């Protein structure tokens, strides 16, 4: 069969033998055009064949994909850069990819924490990094001091008992955030600033509005944890970032408008590098936010008898704010540090680590001990029931409870384990089946009645043969015929240039080919 291959401005004809798969065609093109491919730790360079807008997989036969005589196939060379490091987030249970070259391993841990903060949305004072062996990584050291290679995985741990609070902040659940706040004033204020920072990063407007009504300022620096207040001068420089900086970095225009409407000083709030929100917006290239900030900076504030430019008005507000703080210090003595004598102190390398991502908060531990102590006369099952009521729900339990879709067990199907697919590969059939309720793959509903079958399949003998065939297919392939249909329909839908009936015919042929291969 003669086909045309378009590559790098050329269009050459090739004779493809019948039954030839895409992998052998790629090998033939690589030898003909002298293309260099590679697959190492830093990246991957490979060939990709595109027909009718869809990517051809290596195991497909050209005729099965609907490629006819004198068809034109596009050949391109793709380069895929692999992540330099992976960071496992204990809160969201995800692996965050940190892109970069081998030069990243010569950087300091402080720089890596800044990159992780940009990716995850957590302030640097909320987490620490550890190797998979459990060794804590300090800011002043380099990554090469911990013998990390390209593609290695680093664990991100948060303060003990804070996982549920941070997961609620990520999801934007105001009631759960309020539930997991600490009862100690100094820790509570720090948690509120951290929650506003996370809400600004993820764009949770309702949570941000509620925290601002509690007195949290968007231009106030996150600062160090009260346990680390004594060593704040030598801590990470990004502890000086504010919630408005997080909103500008992610381009959250609604959050920026909300912060500036409540406090105009957010326009001139500077981070550790001396950058205002306007400069940060230029750096990250958010056009809509940039236009809004420019409009606000060059606006005029009008009063009954005077009008002031915005930059002069901001300086007046800053002066008034400093004067109010000075009056407060005179009337009511304010300590230099936010912690008191007797509070725990955490110093890197000298004290017991407090950032190990342990589940229970101290408040819930005290409740647990009180319940067990007062319930000696009760049965063990009653104690367990009371403790379970006091225990905060985990992220998995809340997600399952709030989900709109029933689980696989509730639908009567076997639970399918989700596999972690590398970047650039086609998802597994089980992953597509888990999302089978998506509207872009229309399928008829599952029915157990035999009235909808064709007339020649309504006899008992034909029904017995059909059921045995379906059971055999499920036994040898590992998935049901419905899962198989969803899988090949999703593959055929990638060929967007083809009509829907041709996509359906292609999916039917691919499904038939998979049955013959069994």
C-alpha cells in the first residue's frame, strides 16, 4: 500500500506492506531521514505519526486505523523534557514535577523550597523537605549534599496536625477551615494568614472574604511559625511574602480586586526582593491583572475638597498605619516576639522536629484522652464510637462523602486500581473507565433485560452462548466489554478531522482486532 509521509517540509511516498504496524513504520522513517532519537534521564526525543488529527500508537496496524491508499501521514519529531525532581505532597497525595536541568542539583534547598511553594501554593514556613530516607533538608545546604540524582523524589512534610487544615484550605471549605483552627491566639493568627495565602493561590474568593472579615490583612507578611519566631532573621526570605503576592503570581484577578477594595496598601506591598504586585505581574505575564493594576496605580482618589493621586494617597495611608501602630504600642505594651516564655522552640538540627505530618492535632488528642478517661465503665465499642465522632474526617473521606458520583462498588462494578501514567503516554483502559460518566463518550445505559436484544439472540441457546463469550472475554482480557468499548471510543475520538461515524467504525475495528489478539 502506497502512502505519503510529510516530514520537515518534504513529502515522500512509501510502500507499506500489508499488516505493518506503526512501530515498524517509524523505524523505517528514522533510517530513511536519519533521525536521531534518545531516551535518557534529562529528556526524550521520539517520532510521532499523525493522521486525521490523531496520534497513531505503535501497536496499531495502518489499515485498522482507517488509512487507505495514497493517504498522507504527518511525521514530527517531539522532544519531551523530563522533570529534574519530584516532590511528594503529603496533603494532596500528589507528586509535583520540578522542571530543570542537572544544574538544579547544584542549587540550594532554599531555592527548591521557593519552587515548591510556587507549585503547591503553600508558604515556605508551612513545610520542610526530606529525602525518602527521612533525612531533613536544610535551607543552607545544596541538593547535591543529599546525593540526589535526576528524577529523584523528595517528600514534603507539614506541621504536625495541620494536614486536615491545609487540605480544607486547598479545597476552599470555609466550615472545615474554621473547625481545624487552633485555640491558641499566636498559632491561630499564623494559621489565618497561611489560609488566606493558600486561598489567594487557588482562587477561593469566599474563603478569602471570610478571612478578611476576621481581620487578616492581604498585605501582611506570612512570617515564621511562632515556634520558629526566635530564628526568623535567618529563616527563608520568602516568609516576607503576602497573600496578594500569591494572587498576583497565579493571576487571580478576582482575588486581587477583593484585596485592593478592602486595603489599598496592597498596591505598594513589597516582597523580600522589593517587588511590588505590578512588577510581579509583569514578570509572570498576566495581562488582565497587569491592566487592572496599572489602572488603579494611575487613578485619582477624590474627597469633598481635595483629590489625591493614588501614589500620594498610599503614602498617606502608610503614614497613618504606622502612627496607629505606634499609638498601640504606647497604650498597650506589645512584645517584640509573638511567642512567650515557656512556648516550644524549634531550631533546625537541635530540637525534635515538629514537621512530620502526623495526623492528630493536640486539641483532638486532648479530647481523645478525656473521652477515654471518662469512659472506663463503658464498653470498648462505645469508646471507639465516641472517639470516631470526635476524630476529624480525612481528605479521602470528605471527598467520597461530597462526591456527586457513586463509587464503583455502589454501581455494582469491580473497583479498578488507577495506575500512574508517565507524561505523554496514552492513559490506561482502567483510567478511562473510571471517568466513564464524562459526556464526551456517549454510551447507552447498562441493562439486564433481554427484550432489547436482536430477535436471533432471544433464544435460550443463543443467550447462553452470548453470556459464556462475554465471561470468557472478561476472564482473559481483565476488563468488561463495556470498558473495552469506552477505551476504543476514546481513542477514536482523538481523530477530530474524521466524521463521527468513521470514528465509530475505527473503534469497532480496533475492538475487533483486540478480541482476535486474545
